[in-house]
């Protein structure tokens, strides 16, 4: 009778034979084999470092978009290290990416300034939305099922005064607009709209918190 343990033993032996066959086939010495293992460890360390960079980027970006770091606020590396719980390297990498996205400006010897929300910025966001969203709806709206439209119709029929969680309502509204952009399957439009949506979220939150205006 073939038992589970017996099969497991055979499998282990096969794995060992396969590993050694690979080593012999390519004439790899044990020294080189150890080098391969070391290279794998180094690769894992690099992946971990990349994860730290992404982690720092996500946290700082989220705080900017949600106005925890207010528009025009001046930040510094020490403050960010404390908030993100990371070293300088991932912080600087994150700031470089965020500067390219227009969310911060790095001021030499002064600090990091969060992108302001100026009238010009607001007008540009509005203009970009009026160009992109109608195009997406007109050309790709038919890719979305009637069932999805009806579901959103029922949601938006509700009076916002009776909505218990406005943030959830705003998130649904955001998903509704994003749905048309995603329907285009156009990577360029999706990338551009991501930046537009971020600025729109910043504006809404900032107006609510500072001016008491509910958008």
C-alpha cells in the first residue's frame, strides 16, 4: 500500500535529484551555487527596499490628497520621517515622484511645499474634466451595462441630506466618473484623469474643512 508519507519521501528525493541534475548539467561548482543563493538574497533585499519606497510614496501622497498636509504647507524631511516611519532614502524617492506629479515642490534649503490650490489650478481641472469626461461618455458609455446605470441611478436619487456617510457617497460619485474613463481602456487617458481626480478630491476636502462648503 502506497502511503502519503512514502509519496512525500519520493517527491523530496526527486526534488533533490532535479536540483543536483541542474547543477551538474550546467557544470556549476558548489561555490557558484552559493553565489546564486546569495544573489537571490540580494534580490529579496532590493524588493524589500522597493516596497519601502512605495510605502513612503503611498502614505505621503494619501496625506496630500486628503489635505492632512494642507495646500501650500511647508514640510521637511524630519517631519516626514516621523510620519512615515522610514529613512531618508525612501522619503526622497517618494518626494521625487510626487514632484513629477505636481503634488509637491522641493525648495532647496527651505523644505517641501505642498502644491497650492489656486484659482488657475481649479480652472485647469474643470477644463480638463469638461474635455475628457464627455468624450469618454459619448464614445465608450455604451460599454457599460444597463444594470450598472440603474444601480447608480438609484443611489443618486437619494437626497444627500439623508445620507449618513457623505464620504461614502463621494466615493461612489468618484467611482461613477472613473467608470467612464476606465471604459476607454486608454492608458494615457486613465493616467491623465488620475491626476485630475486627485486634485478634485483635494479641492473638495479643502473647501469642506476650511470654508465649510459641502460640494
